[in-house]
C-alpha cells in the first residue's frame, strides 16, 4: 500500500519521501512508480521527486508536512512508529495512519500532540481506487481532518469524512456486511462463488457505479425498501463469527492468489491475467466517474 500511496502523491507533483527498512522494497519502487504513473496518465518524470530511505531519522523532516504510515497491521509497531514520528516531525505536520484494523484513537492515545493524528485509509489498489476515508478520533483536530479532505480532493481522490472512530470505519463495515451474507449463501449451497460475483457485478454492483445505495433507494422509493427489509431482514445471516468453511480454508493455507489456492486454484499466469483484467476494469470505471463528475460540474 505504501508504494501505491507514493504513486498518488507523485502523480500530484509532490516531493515524496518513502521510508522502508527493506532494501528489496526500495529497489523495486522506481519501476513500480513509473508503471503506476503511466496508468494514471501522469508524467513519468515525476519519479524524480520520490526518494527512499532505510531509516526514519534520514528523512528531511523540516520539509515534510504530511506523514502517511502504512506499516504492517501490528498495534505495538504502530505505537513505536508514531512515538518516533512525534519526535521527528515538525509540530504542524499531520500524522496519518492507513490502518484498516485499529481505531485511530488507539494508535495515537499516548502521544502528546495527538490532535494532529488522523486516519487516512486507502483501498487497494490505492492509486486506482478513488475512495479515501479521513477518520477523526475523539482527539483529532477538525482543521487537520479538513486539510486531509482538501488534499485528497486535490489529488483526484473521492474522500469521505468518518467523524466517529468506529471499528472498520465505513467502507470495510459495508464490505464485511456483504461478505458475511455471501459466505453464508455459499456455505449453505444457495449458490456458488461464481454466482455471488455475478450477482454483485452484474446486478446491484453494476448500478452502484451510477449511484450508491442511498441514492438508489431515493430512486426506487423508501416505502418499497421498508416493505422488502421487513420481509428479508429476519432471514439474513447474523452470526458473530465467519462460517467454519472459511476457517478451514485458512488453516489449510488456502488463502487465495498468494498461496495459489483459495476458492479457486491459481498459477502465476492466471494471477497476472486476472490482476491485469481487474486493473483495466478499474481504470475504465474511473473514466466513467470522471466524465460523470465533469458533466455535473
């Protein structure tokens, strides 16, 4: 995610300073940046504004106004990192976390300058998916959140302000609500994984590129939704844990493309082909949304 986030800022013409202790990651970044900038239609020359470092102390902190942490989802690690960021960053720099797991309040609670700490949650692949969640903890200064919202719009993203630091924020809560029901339907033989994907991509998911679920119900009528919900809600899956078959898959190491097996079996060739197809669809979808937004302006 850190590399993709760097692409977003580089595409916007920013000077970007990337810290990673991994030499392999640092060596791979220039090619990744160039490829990402091409996909966004940004000048590949913008890679000249991106520099890499093996240690936090090496960064030119006097020049840095926004910090985005994208480390492994390890809360003690994030506590250590933010303690270092508070020590190194200039007092007016915003300190943001890309976490999708931990409340922002838990990450910044021990800091003396926690008012400048906020969430800045991107969705994979970060440089192609427009949504960014700007999360305010109870202690986050409203001006810091506002600056992040403004910045994300300037970088061509579609930010939303999450004003309550709830677990999962907004995007992941919606995704997991859908996934809980989808896994139940597969586990109980109602349909197949292919059936789930087809229902979403070619049904209500297809409509969502034109309007989200709230606007869609404005279109169809909330009276209809009330009647349908009254009938369907009692039958929706509402267990507190994922279904057993998912735990069995993970125990066996069948975790998806990175293991060459999940619900489907994968080869390197199939993985590359599927990732390329997904990126083409995302880019085409983004062009539709940009065109629609331009017409609304």
